[in-house]
């Protein structure tokens, strides 16, 4: 669990009013507010329990319930409802994951705003991943002077997102289920249920009508597939030896978060 102070917001490059005109900044600012609120909640409860254990404080019924949950490696109820998590996540798993989320936000907010999207965002480590994707869409729509519904999100394992100029950013922590996807081999069949994507490149492109090689894939929060975040289009070359039947039978999809 991070023991340092709350995450601080860096506005050294622009004043706050200018920074808030950027949808990505506003999204990250909301992420930081949620993280700081939850971090304060966690630390205050643990400090109170420490006082109870040292006989300096008397436990309330809520604190007793929380102590019982912690002793059983379970999450207190108010921690569990802060953001979407698997129903059976254990306390030590949640603490490790939450620490990584706070560390990412602290790092991102220490950067100049112009450098945030070049850092390789762990999308699944955000409290509202779909809101971040929407924010990047708004930025690209403004830069390209086009409507939001004219843009389609394209995923690639090659760095085409940044090489093509604008609208692209790197993401990490993704897995693909049902098939394998590599830079050297492209899309291939595999016996593994899922395969990690070391780096994935996402880019907003102006939608092209009737592109036969583009296939839409759902992006779920995790392998349970209870929460769908958004869709991406992937370019499937004609040389790929995977029929439409295989794609459907294997229910190919991407996931953004894994413990």
C-alpha cells in the first residue's frame, strides 16, 4: 500500500484553466480525485484499526466488520464498491493492484501534459478506462476537425499508431483470448486460452467505408467478460489462415486488466 502523500496534480506547463480544456487532462484529474479519496479511506481505516489494536481507540461496529474482513483476507465493503473488480478478489491481490494504479497516476501526473499519451498507458489500471478512451477520441476529433462518429479505434501490434502521425498512443497490460497475435506471425491459432500483448498501439482513424480487412473485436475489462469497455478494429490480412468460423467459434476478444 502506498504510504506517501496524496497524488499531486502537475500544472507547471499550463495554468489550470488551460489544462482543463484538454479532455485527457480532465479525465486523469477525475482519476486522481478518485484515487486520493480511496487512498485516504484506506489509510484512515488502517490507522484507526492500529489505534484499536494498541487500546488507544474503541472500535465501532463498522470497524469491527472491517477488521473481520481484513482478518479473512477479504475487502471491507466500501473498498469493494469503489470501482469494478472481480467479485472474489482477495485483499492482498486488491492492495497490490491498487498500489500499481496509484503509482501509474502519480507518474502520469508528474509529466507534461503533451507527454502523457507517449508513456504506454495501462488502460486496465484506470478506474474508468472507457472514459479515458472517450477523452482521447475527443482530442483527436478536435485536432482532425471531424465529428466523433467519424472516428474508429484501430489496434495494432506494430507502431503504426505513432508513425502515421497523430491520433495514436501506446497501451500496456492487454491480453488476447482465443488466438495469438504477434508482430512476426500476425494472427495464428493457439491452444492457450489467452496470450499477453507486450505492447499494443491504439489509434483513432477517420472511418473508411467497406474496408474488408478490418474486423471489430470487443475489449473487456478482464477475462470474466462481465464489463465490456469498448471495441477496436484490427487489420486482418487476406493471408491470415483463420476463417470467419474460427473467429466466431473462439469468441476472440481483448482484455485490458489481469491481476
